[in-house]
């Protein structure tokens, strides 16, 4: 709650107003991120807020990064031709302001890689 009138990015937030932040929009600023709608696991110097910041930084962030690196790496190694199984515009997103995420992610797998396992 704003305890006094405060200006944020040219907009005055009046005293007594409740301010709610949407972390679902974090990491999607086109001025901050090149291609914010693209999954780019090679993106360097990525100042995202997924794990918080400062004293609120997630203590599990290093583990999550290792799990992601191993999990995505193994998925791509096993299914090098994995691809989206529907047009991108058909993807449905969960209706939430808390955490951005897909309802489902339909994919196609390389049949040769799948048969070899």
C-alpha cells in the first residue's frame, strides 16, 4: 500500500492505493531482453527475476539451474528433433497473475530416437 503519493514511471500512485506486482510479466520487457518471447537457453547476461533478487534470492536457485541444465540437455540429447506439435498461436496460457505457464505443451518426438530407447 502506498503510504504517500509516489510517481512511478510517469504515473502517480496515490496514497492509500494498493499496489500489486505481476511477476508473470517479468522478463518480457522488450527494452531489457532481446526476443523476450523466445526460449533461448544460450542467452548470456540474463538479468531475469525468476529466482528473486537481493536478500529475497531463492536459496534453491543453483539446484534448479542444475536440474534444468541436466533435464533439458537429456531431453534434447534423446529427442534431437523435438518440436512443437501445434501452431504457436494455439498454445494456451494459464490465466494467472502469479506465474506464467502453459496449460499444456504438445510436442512431436523423433521416432528414431524414441525407438532406440
